[in-house]
C-alpha cells in the first residue's frame, strides 16, 4: 500500500479567516482545520461538543499560536450560524472562507426508517448547510469576496441500500452548492463542494463493520481509503486562489464507483 507524502504548506491562505464546522476530532473537519492553518489562515473551529472542541483548540494552538479560535455551535439551531459568524467577526475581524463539514449518517432500510431518523440526518447534513450558506452569503455579498466549500459525499451520486436519508441529504448539498454558486458568482464569491468516497477515521470504524470498510477500500483505485488530510488538501485548494475560476463544482475525492 502506497501512503501519501505530506505536501507541506504553501501559504495559499495567508491573511484569510476560515470557519470549519464540526471540526473537533480526527475526521475531515479536524484535518481541514490543520491544513488551512498550514496554509496561513486564521481558523475558527466549531463543534457541538464543548469538551472535544476545547481539546481541539488546545491542540491546534500548539501548532499555530494566536491563529485558532473555538466557538461552540449546534448546527441544528435555527439561528446557530448567525450567532457563529457574529462570533467569528468579533474574534477575527472578518470572514473569508466557510467550510460546511457538519454531517450525520446512519443506516436503516427505507421501510423501517422513522421520520425522526430521516429528519435528523437531513437537519444535520443538509439544512445546516443551507443555513450556513445563507448566513455566510449575507456577510460576503456586500464584501464582494469569499469562498464556501461544502462537504458532500459520493453517496449523493450512487445508490446504497440503507442510505436513503444520507444520500438524499448529500445529493441536496450538491444541488444547493450549484444553485448558490450561480447566485454568488456575480458578486465575486465562489461555492464548491467535495464528495469524498471513503476517508478513514476512528468514528467511521466505530459505526461501520470491518468487513464493509475492507470492501470499500478494495474497490478504490488506490486500493485503500483516503486519509482525512487528503480530502482536506482538496478543500484548501478550492478555498484558495488556485481555483479562482472554479465554482458550482462537486469534486470527487476518490472513485465514484461502488
């Protein structure tokens, strides 16, 4: 198995202020916060878990003193993002980049899926992305700048049994991304998304069986799962000037094939 080499930092985001939701922990959100810091951004991380958020901020501060802030945020709250972005402007003075990483999965046959299961997954994965994008654009449109990167999933493209709620949510994130991009483009703002196929982290290992994870890894072109840092690097590129003419796109990180 060939593992990726660390590409290092390239100062792509010096002077920018970035927000990453659901950033505490070792998944894509945490890796994205680390990558944005390495590229020179000031980063505000948010999470619903206070203790985990505090630990995340402490860890990140060790690598980037003075450029990390933490704000607790329950993304299912109707005013959560207005409050979050107010805090960001108070702490860091501006808002340049928003990474909507919050998401929730699960597995249930459609005929057994409850309304509560359906609504919870859509509220965390799709409705929160809508509310965040709306709140961010209200601040970015008058400034005439900024980037938004949403975290979707290849499940939004392909069928998977037991994933009706998650697939619907992530397909919705893709459609929301494209529509928001068209509205934002005349104002100098870009909106894109990444669609990871399989990024390995401890939480995933707790909720998915070893056999299933092994199968998913085997069918990837590289014969392995992605590292969260590999997804984070794509997010950083989408947030940077290297992709200044790219908007309304959903970038697959891995294979779209089942």
